[in-house]
C-alpha cells in the first residue's frame, strides 16, 4: 500500500504529495513532501458506534430527573399521539 | 509498503538505526548522499532570518530531506510534535514560529540524537521545547494534544509506518496538520534490512 493510502487509512483527510525536494538518499529513492489534515474525510462512524451513541442519548433523555422515567415516557406517548406519529 | 515483521526483525532494524544515528549525532557531514547542515538548509530555502537566530551547532546537525515549513508557516501559539527530531533543527525553527505561547516536543529513537538536541537547545533561550527519547510508533501523549505533527526524513526508516501514522493522527487535534518530508521509492529495493538502513549513507 502506498504512503498516501496509509495516511487515509490512519484517519487523515486531504492527503497529498506536495512536490520533490531534490534531496535523494539513494539511487532508488527521492525526497518528497507530504501533507494531510486530521478531520477532513475522517473515517465515518461505524453503525455500532452510531447505535451506541443513540442509546446513550436515549438513556440520558429518559433518566429520572425533575420528571421521573415513567412520566417522561407518558409525556412522549402523548406528544407522539398528538403529532400523529406511531409511538 | 507495510511490512509484516517479526519482533526480532523489528528490534534488528531499530538497533541498526540506533547504531547509525549514534554516529550521525556527532555530525552528519559526509554521511549522506545529499547536503546536510547549513548547506542543506540553504538549498531547501529555510527562512534565513530564522536560521540567523539559531546556534551554528544546531544548523550543523541538520540531516533532513526537505523543508516541512515550505508547506505553510506554523501559527503563533501552536503545539508542535517533531517525530524523529534528530539534532533538533526543525523543532527549534518551529519554536521560533510558534513563539513563547506555543510549545514544541521533539522525539527520537536514538539516545545520542536526543543528547545532541538537548545540547543544541541549551545554547538557545527557548523555554517551551523538550526533547524526549522514544519511538514515533508509541506516542505517550493524550489524544488531541497537538496542532501540528511534523517529521523530516524519518518515516522511510520505520517498519510500522501505518502504526506511526495512526498515532500521529490520534495525538493531533481535529483540523491539525501533518507535514512530512521523506524518501519515496523510485526503483526497487532488493537489498537486505541492514543494507536498507545503510542506503541512507554513502
Ligand atoms: C535522517 S535523520 C533526520 C533528523 C532530523 N529530522 C533532521 O531533519 O535533521 C532521521 C532520524 O529519525 C530517527 N528515527 C528513526 N526511527 C525512529 C523512530 N521509530 N522513532 C523516532 N525517531 C526515529 C533517527 O534516530 C534519526 O535521528
């Protein structure tokens, strides 16, 4: 696998070669510049990670607080019926 | 390119690198096929105004293969990691660019190189630069610690390129930059591991 592909696999985005330097350490290699950024084109979140995040959000939203869990579920049921959603 | 190596082979490569760079630490003059020291820096168009502010012994110890700063200047306040910092030239140029509000960490596998870099550092007045001895394949830093990771003439020496890139990505902040000067193959390497390490030398 070439170096740019390795950079992408490592999670870098916009990986590119940016020219020769003219400094060659042997007859079969040449000095080359590379640049990349973290964050652009980063690996997409896996399905499992996405589900996990959703579950975390759901648990947080329904956690006992000023309203207890049961009350929150009833409010949600009422709201979804009112909105014509399938609860 | 990503070789699967037995741990013994990896150790062999690393000790080969340590052995070679113990010599380079005394001075790279005559040990490389490309110009080193001040001549190398001038040929690669390093900023003469910055070079003027650095001690000549740090300029002498330069053996990089490109100018990472040609890819764009660093910003004042940036936190910078220099992987395979050698005599520390790039780290000190970076320290000049990021100013007292930034910080620079240089790391190298070779203890002699780290010693040389620290000697060079002592001749400057930077308070925000440290040099440490460990491999770029296991970065002992928290996720998202740096704005810039740079590396000059190191990756081709490393068996675990993919691993080192993953580590570099991990320690960068989102949006952080990776700036690399290195050697790529233009022909075929048929030689053995020691000869490969040797191919860096005359
Ligand atoms: C060609 S020299 C370049 C030094 C410096 N960057 C410069 O431009 O002057 C390569 C350096 O990489 C270091 N090195 C090799 N493998 C390394 C690794 N796995 N981790 C950290 N440094 C490594 C060597 O000890 C050596 O100092």
